[in-house]
């Protein structure tokens, strides 16, 4: 949870808005731009630097047993977290087990991602179109 909260996410937009607001109160447009830039830098820089150095270390030591074990162990964890996140989001939108079109679309998308090399943006676009048509 700590790592997820430290990583930039949807709250980044609020951070930029907060910096913009402070800058506008300090004196207008130029300070607002500076405030937004500084708050975004403060939000993005620590996690970006951490990921950069961790990735470089992992790449340099990719043959070590502990790094290979970590990567193999994290695979199932990431998959389980993605499934649980999808489940929670679907339940929050009111989807129940009788919402079979949603579950069918989810299963079809999973198989397509697993078995083909179709870019995810095409699948997202198809899901958006099906949602706009009211099919899911």
C-alpha cells in the first residue's frame, strides 16, 4: 500500500492543481505555472528516481538467483492484484454475477491479450464502443 501511494497516480492532477492555485494566489499566471511545475516535480521525482535506480540494479544483477526468484515470485502477485482490482472496480460500478456481458467481455479481452499481439489501445477502444452502445 505504501508503494502504491508513493507512486504517481490519479492524485497527480490534484497536486498540479494545488500548485497552480498557490501560484495564482502568489501573483498571477507565471507563478501559477511555476507552482504547478514545482509540485509536479516534487510528486514525480522521488518515485521516478527510485524506479530508475532499482531497474538499473535489477538489470545489472539479472543473473543473480535472488533477482530471478524475485521476478518469478512477483508474477503471480501482480496477476492476483490485477484480478482483485478489476473485481473491486466492477463491484463498485454495480456489476453482479448476473451482468454476463461484462464478464464475457472481460474473459474475451483476457484471452485476446494472452493469445494475440493486438495492442491494448484497440481493446480499450472496442470496450469503450461497446459501452457507448449500451451493450456492456
